[in-house]
């Protein structure tokens, strides 16, 4: 066991140069969320709090710290897309972090191509090798243990369609390492990528 432990209660501050919570719960997949407003304005934004939560049906979700354009768009239309961020797309993804007005499309800002989805009205990122088309199932404002609400909204959606580049299917199995997923770390600018070097196999107990 470690000889010394840094202990803190989050409500009293962490007493460190940077909050370690994001670094400990990570690296995390990036929720690169495409959405469309009720009047048709396109939005593309990355969310570092993102993950999958169910197999059948497949459900994914992201948390927005602050009521942002993406949350508003999903509330208005009931749809959103998720687009995989790969190492070649990292810089473009970073450009979509820019704080721009709702009428400015991050697709154009980052030089990305919106392409029509098959089932939902929200486009996906043509340059991304994997995309999910999602229909919103729940939007939940988070709260403290005391019941007090916090300004963060969890958006959950059922994946109703999946797009995968054929090059990432090896004998019918999705090749995560070859896709070079980009994951968010905890520091102000920390990201990680997945390569074959990180792969290991471990069978579940029978």
C-alpha cells in the first residue's frame, strides 16, 4: 500500500495546482457531438464527459457543464450525432472548442464536411471513420447529494444507426487500435491516443 496519501474533500478544495479528478477518471473517450437547432443552424462540439451506458439498446451520453448550444439543440430536435475523434482529426476537434455564436457552424470553422445521416436529420462528420446517429432519451440536470441542482446537464441518447469505415473491420471485428482513438486526459491540454502497443488480452472467468 502507498506510504503516504493525499486526502481531500472536494467541497473544501483539492490543494493541488490542478484538479486531479479529471486526470484520475481518464483518459476518457471524447463526445464529438453534432447537432442542429430548430431553425437549422449546425453545431459541432467536443465533450470530455462522454461514454456508453447500455448494450441493448445501445445508449450513449455526454454531460454539458453549462446549458450550451448543443443541449438546447437536442432539446429542440430530439436528435444528435456522435463522431469518433481520431489522431488525424485531433486538431480539427480542438478547433470546434472555440466559443462562437450559435449561428456560426463549427464544421466550417474547422474545415470539416457535414454529410447527411441515414435516419436522423443531424449530419455527421464525413472525415470521421465512425459515427453514431442518436435519438435523445433523457436530459437530466445533475444535483448534489443534498438535492441541490448544479449547472450541468446529462444528455442520453439511443444509438439508432452506426457508420463504420470498412478499413476498421478486421475479419468482422472492429479494430480499436488501428482507428487511433483520441482520449481526453486531465491536465489543461492532455490528450492520449490508442495504438496497438496498448493492446493486451485477458479472458473473463468461466
